[in-house]
């Protein structure tokens, strides 16, 4: 009986990890198709805003389902509170920057280089933790960050040598990494506003984002671009847009679920391994040929990230 229970537990964990990989990788490929595919819309802010709208709609749908099946589902109340909206607004501004620069990076670089382009998040975590929270980092962790920076530099150099380097895409990737780091730090500060409920924070963040994107779309001239888009009435286009929004909402759920059934360290390792698989899959899917040094840059970044996670785990255990 014990063996069966243990087997069921392992199957459950593997299923959750597989779901995380599937949702995360699919989201990247869907967004890439929307931003630079055959039916691409040259309005990345609109694409990102629509995905936020889908997330808000998904929150309401799950809340309705939770009312119908209270024994199976639980979801927080979604009554809009202006006081909470105002308190969450600073985090929402960071959130908008994070998802916007992330999509702009994906628009300008290939999926195979996307991981390298976004690889400095760990480095920014260390820097922001020191400058904002005043917490120092060990020499071991700093050494791991040095390896990540070295891998990033080598990856950029090899991408340039291959003739596929995008300066704009790389800058967007660095900015996305910065905003991801800021978002993780400020999330901890804002969570008490919504009683520590991550779903309520997701809801308010996306509600604010929908409003914040409107003036940005006007400023960057995306409104005429959207109305003049030749595939605006295409069912396939809106299907892909909606799928992107659903998977964008789903990644929040499966991320939390993976951390719940494993641990934060295992989640980081899984995310790093997923990035490696995503890179290999992208090179095969788009039939790309990469040099040895290009692959080495990926291995250095992956190794540095895994080593950092291990160093942090040991530090937490000792403290």
C-alpha cells in the first residue's frame, strides 16, 4: 500500500512538472507566432494588453465556477476595491514593464536565443536585493552570477558572429530581466494588501495593466495599426491571441502548483532545465545550426543558474 501511495505521489509530481513545461514552452511559441509570425501584428502593446484582458476574464470565470462547485474549487472574491487598486498600482507599473519588455524581446530575437537574452534575472536579483533591501550576497553566489554574465556575453558574441544578433532584442531582454527582479521583490511587499492571496494580486495587477496599456497604445500609435491590420477579422488570429492569454494565465497557476508539490529550489531547477529543452526544441523546429561556442554559452548560463540555486539552498539551510 505504501509503495502504491509513493508511486502515485511521484506520478502526481511528474504530471505537474510536465504541465509546467508544456504551458511555459507553448506560451513562448504562441507569443513568438503572434509577434513575428506570418500573421504578426506590429502592435506588441495591444497583444500584451489583450492577454491581460483574457486573464481578468479567466479570473471571473474561475470565480463563477468556484461558486458553483465550492467543494472542488476555491477562488478569492473579485469585488473591485479602489483602495486596493491604488496600493497595487506601483507593482502593476512594474508588471506592465515586465511583460511588455518580455514580449518585445521575444519579438526581436529567436526563441533559441531567448533564454540567453533573458538570463540576467538572477544577476539583477542579487543587485536589487542589495540596493533595495540592503541584503548582502555571499561570494559563492556572486561567483555564480559572474558565470552567468560570462555566458551571456559569450552568447551575445556568438549570436553576432552568426549574423542574427538583435541589439534592440537584447536590450529588451536585459530590461525584462530587470523588471522580473523588481517584480519579485515588490510582490513580497504588496502581497499583504491582498491578504497574501496570489490570485487576488494577479486579478488586480491585470485590471490595472488593462488601464495602463490604453494611454501607452495611444502614445506609440498602435490604435491605427490595430484597426488597419489585415487579419483583424481572422478567426485564427483571435484564436491564437486568446490561447496566448489563457496560457499566460495558466503559467501563474502551474508555477505555483509546481512550487507547492516540490520546492522553490526544484522549481528553479525545473525552470532551468525547461529553458534548455526549449532552446534545443527551437533550434530543431526552426532548423537552426549553431556553433560549439554558442551551445557553450547556454551551458555556462545553465550551469551558473543551477549552481546559484544550490548555493542559495545551502545558505538557507545553514541559516
